[in-house]
C-alpha cells in the first residue's frame, strides 16, 4: 500500500532592507534595483521543475520566508500564489503564511496581502523595547509593530504569529517578561519565543555583545513560560506557543518528518518517493545571482539511507512536547519501531523520554538536555 506523507511548500525570498547583526539566514541586503519580476519567473520555473518529483500530491501548507518577503509588492506575491494554485493541487483551506517585517508593511499592504490569499502572518517583532530593537538592527519601532499587528487583525487576519527573542544584549529579566506581556496583550494566535544565540558568520559573532548569563536566561524562560501558560498559550514545541487549534501546520509538518518542497535561493527540500520509499534531500543555489543564472536551480542532492532515517526523524520529532505516536515513525520512515529499540531503552533509562505501547514523549529532563537525547539516535 502506498504511504501517505503530507507535503508542504516553502518559498524563499532572500532580500532584506538591511542585514541584522544576529541573522545567519540566507539573506542579503537588497540592491537598488530589486529583480522582482525576474525572481518571480525563476520561482515559477523552479516549482514547475520540481512538480514532476511529487507524483501529483497535494500541498498541505505554503510558507513564504526570507529574508523579508514583504520587500516584494503584494501583487507579485498574489501572482505567485495564483500561478501555484493553477499548477499544483492545494489542500482545501490550506494554511498560507508569509513572514512580514513591521518596517516594510502598512495598512494598504496588509489589505493587499489578504486579497492575495495569504491567511496567516508571521510578524518579526523580536522586541517591543526600542532600545533592544536598535541593538538588534531592526528597521521598525515598537509602535510600528503594534500598529501593524492591530491593523492586520482589523482587516481580517485571524491567524497571526509574533516572533520574539529573549536574552538580548543587556536585557534585564523585567524587560524580557515585559516583551512577552506586550505580545500577549495584542492577542496573537501564536508566539515563537526563543533565545538569541550568537551564530558564526554574523556581525554579533565578530563583535559579541554582552548578553544575560545562563542562570538569568533560564529564569527569563521559566517566568515567560508561566505567563504564557496562564494566558492560554500552549507550548507544543521547544520555542512555539499557540492558542488552542492555532498550531503552525507548516512547521508541524517539518517536526513530524513530513515532506517539503523548497523553491528560491538556498531553499531545501525533502521528498519521499511514495512508491519506492526512497527519501531525497536537495537544495537550491544559495546566492541570488547564482540562482537566477542557473535554470536547473538544484545545487546539491543526496539520498537519505535507511540507517540515517531514524536519526532524521528523531532530530525533528523530539522537539515536540506532545506524545509522538509510534505509528508515525513507521509512516514517515517506512521502518518498524524495533529499528530503534535499543536507543529507546537507553533514552528511557536516562529518563529523557517516557514510553507506552502507543507513543513516546520527551520528558522535562529530555527537553532540558535535548542535544544529549538526540545524540542517542545518531548513527
């Protein structure tokens, strides 16, 4: 019997007004003449090339990320989505998200994004403190973010995620918790709340700012999680919190080891051949100039071996707080759960997971030592 694995589409738009000092994503400062039409055409051809790999499967979610997708005109995104709907099968009531920078949207833009078919916004607020925003190199103010969030809600966006970071340069516990409280006060349906990490190849790595120590960061996280829980935001992943029924379907598909197509500069894909069971990962040329110059688009490709599949599955699924059905492991990898029996016993003995006949679940200790837990399943 042919397996059923959900399939998402990720679309990468790599340009920003300027590069933030903490950002290690595949993003670039926008040139004076943004090649918007050329890039749109490349995205559509890229998708057309990839559709032959998915055997007529429907898309269950679409996510436009960056960079800053709202650097592009809403009409460009509308054209993109219209063409996708004509060439691919879409799930009924499909979740369509775009990331949005508060400094690149306004009331008119939001209305046009809604008309384009986007039904979920992920707004990169990062902080409601203007001092922190300046330190992070953001181009918006706290008030701009608040205004745009309210404008989005007033114009029919019922599903809104806010991106927030904590342990920011020189941030106090009170400042961090005030950010969470400010976000809750705006009543978004979803919050992505995560600790600032200093990554290589960033400006912060070259000139490291003073950030809260580990003990302070842990206290911020504990107090923030208590505040979120008290306001009906359920944590369902390491850094994801939602009101009931508003979990991000696109990200859930990643964490549950679903399949995904990625189009655009530097985008990654993972596709299972539902007939043979072969799983392939491939990525597109990362630099926009190379992506636009090469109509084959694919830069790297590799087949995931059967011995690698358990590791790949567990690296994603163990981030989830809810129980992971044992059947899901078999559905997504094509392997029986006995394949990882030895590793499961070890994780259970270390009290990093609990297990019954139906599911496994990461414990509080397992969440705290997630890297150690995942390492048990690395072959």
